[in-house]
């Protein structure tokens, strides 16, 4: 079971499917998350998001498991 913060970050990534790491940091700072990237890395370890290098920019992409987790709430 994911925490409220983990679900919120998963929703942010899920809405875009792919989000640059710097963009995610900015969004999370605006929402008051100081530990957002740490949580995103945890979601990556759990298999809900994947850290990828897209066109030279580090990004987070949601996985099928991540989409299922969002759907199941």
C-alpha cells in the first residue's frame, strides 16, 4: 500500500506519463514536497516508475504497474 505522498507523486507522473526530473522537482517544490525526488526514487524501486534518459534529459516514466496502482487507488 502506498502512502498519500507516494500516491500524489505517482499521480503527477501518471498525468504526463513522462516527466523530466528537473520539472518534477519544480512541481513538487510548489506543492511543498521537500523529499519528492527521494519518494520518486522509492517508487522506481517498487517498479511503479522507471528512471530513463530521454534525449539527454533524466526523466521519470510511469510503468504499467504504476498505472494499475493509480487505477486501483
